[in-house]
C-alpha cells in the first residue's frame, strides 16, 4: 500500500450538492431514530475503511474508533460521496469481483446523515469489535520474508531511476509460489517494482560489478524469461486460485527491478517482500493475456498534445475453452478509460473490466468471485483511452506535450491483462502458444504499419529493410515477413 499524491482533490464534485438531495432518514430505520456511531457508522467504517486506515498500514490516518472518525466526519462524507474512498476503480456491470471495496448508496447515505445530524456517539457498549486484521501482511503470515541486502540511496531530485536488486534465496528445494506481497521502505519514491526469478546467476554477476547497491541494466536473458510479478502504487497482492502456482527453483535468486521517482527529499529504500508457498505442485497451468501486449510497447502509442480521446485497441480470439480468474490494467498519468470486453460465440457480450477514470495512484488487480468461462471462439477486445488535454487534471504537462510509449512516468503505457486458465489441462499449451503468437503478430503489424511514420521509426525501418527486404523491392513479402517473425521471436516477443 502506498501514500499517493492526491491529485483527486480537484476532481471532487461538491458533496454538499449531493447531500442536499438525500433524504433525512436511514433506510430501514424509523424516521425518528438517531444515527449513531456505535450502531450505524462503526460497522461501515470498520468493515470498509479500517483495513488500511489503522496503524502500520498505508493510509495517512487511522479510522478505528469514535474520536478518529468524528474528527474527519465531513471529509469522510466528501470522499465516500464521490466514491474516491474506499479506492476501487473497476466499474460494475461485469462478473462480480472478490472483496469488492464499494459502499452501497445506503451506506453512503448513513454516513452523511450521521454527520448532518451532529455525529452522535450513541451507546459505546454497542460498538462492534474491530475485525480480526492479519498483523503486518494483508494475506496473513508469509512462508518466507526477503529483504534487500543493503539500502539504496534515492537522491532528492533528478530523473527517474531504474535499478535492480538481487537477493539470494538459498532454498533447500524447489518451491511453488502462490503469492508475493511487497513493502517499500520509502513509499514516497517507489513507483513500482517488478519481480524476476534468476536461475542464470547473471543478476549476481551484474550486482558484483557495480559499487553502489544493485545494478542498472537487467540482463536480457532474465528480462525475457524470469518475470514473475510485480507491485505498483496501490496494488493489492492476490493469491493464485487453488491448484495454480509459479515455480521457484531451489537455485534461484530473486530480483527486485524497481522504478524510483525522486520526491524532492533524499530517501533510502530497502524493500521487503513476503512469499507464500503452496504445499503441493500445481495441477492447473495458467497464462496472462495482455492487450495490447508489452504494456503497449508495440502499439505505437503517440499521443498528440491536447488530444482529448486518443485510443488504441487490440483483440484476441480464445483458441480453447478457458476460465478468466483475475484482471488488471496499467497506464500512466494520461490513461483515462480501459475496457476489456468478451464476445462469446453466441454473440453475448460480457464486460471483463471497465475503468472509467483511471488513477495512476491505484493499480489494483481484481480477482473474479467465480471463474468466468470463456468458450473457444470468444473474442476478447481491449480499448485504452488517454486524455492528453489541458482539462485532464492528472496531466503532468501544462501545456500538454506530445507523449509516446516509454518507461518514465511522464511517458505513457497502456494495457489490460487478464489471467486465463485452460478448462482442459491438455489445452494449456495451445493457449500459451496462441498468446505468444498474438504478441508477435501485434509487434509485426505495428512495425509494418507505423515504422516509417515516426523519426526513430524511419531509422528502424531502414535497418529492417537492410536486414529483411532481401530483394530490395521496398516491400516485405510473405517469406520476408516470416523472417521478421522469427527475428521477433528471437528477441523474446
Ligand atoms: C485499500 C486501502 C484503503 C481503504 C480500504 C480506504 N482507504 Fe482511505 N486512503 C487510503 C490511502 C492510501 C490514502 C492516502 C492517499 C490518497 O489520499 O489518495 C487514503 C486517504 C483517505 C482520505 C484523505 C483523502 C485526501 O484527499 O487526502 C480520507 C478522508 C479517507 N481515505 C477515508 C476513507 C474512508 C472513509 C474509507 C472507507 C469508506 C477509506 N478511506 C478506505 C487507503 C484506503
């Protein structure tokens, strides 16, 4: 969990206007009954807010008793009325998610009536007990906790920093990973951390070559093969469903690949991660489908300054019956809307994810309550919309600047990722193959469609012509395209 700069303040609608419209009694209560903290408010706050708003968690102040809640009563009404809190960016309308953090209209009404009527405490005897929160990690006691061996100094200012830190695990035997949770020690400067499993020893070597903790460039072998997950602002770690796990080989090192965004104040980062293991090897493989692939790296994102709705789409046809079980989206400050829709073979459409007002500070991952069946032949469509106008309060540039795909927070990315598992175990390989082919085809399509439009693209295109246009006719014929595909495959796409 992470304290994020709250750019959302400007976005709030006036909650007073909303309050003026609400009725004056709590549904289910007789008109004269007073709304009290003990009986009506505490159950809502303890269940929906205190998980994060308690000591040791990421939220900026506790909400665990009458005094703490009373002190911020008005503010609580404001942030709940415009649904800024609890943080939850997935729209309703699709299959339900697990642990949905969403207040009902009635609950919001109760909170505002309590504040309007003077915030009575009521009978302190009637306050429910706080839920039994897991100490420390939200997923409970980890099987193993790992920590960066040395702290890394993040300067007060300067450009964003990408740095990799290796931790040797020294596992006595292979393990099966169910979940990884992460805590930065300096949350104000850690934008995200990606996790890699290194069996090659390359990461250790690189680490030994540099004096300051960690190393700068991720070895390519590792970048292509070892990615196992990650953490970003506002992410919540998810446990893989029963029967699923990722292999953690006994000789492996763990690598944090961390993106720092200096905050104006020097900080020291010493990240900690919690690992959760399964007792038994997995019985169900799974794959991740990302549309557009590689966080949009091959989607030729190039957003003109001032453009209010710039969008990219991509789609994938499901080759075998699959279950979708988790989903998440990623973009930077200009990201606005992300949608993933499934069109089932019969024509029925199903909203897998819709985010209407993307907030860079909250990169939630959503797990479906039940597996969502997507039969063979289902078409999955994704659309990402960016707002690069001056009206976007999260736009880091005023006046807006032309923005392309890139690693810095002020560059853009954009994609939706859904986790899929073949219904028949025997189909898992076909699913994985189709996903990697889709990735390669997207890269090829974009490459051919856009390469000579941009300046660096023209450079690429010249190199590509020199490499692949064997007959020098200025076009890529099927044989030459095949060679490009092979080349992209070799590049890890
Ligand atoms: C998943 C964790 C989480 C939950 C659940 C949560 N909060 Fe928060 N809350 C945060 C974090 C982190 C911040 C600070 C970042 C921010 O302001 O965006 C915050 C900020 C706030 C703020 C200050 C907002 C501002 O603009 O400074 C208020 C008020 C608040 N929360 C109230 C609530 C209430 C009321 C609930 C329950 C209905 C709730 N929160 C549920 C994590 C959470």
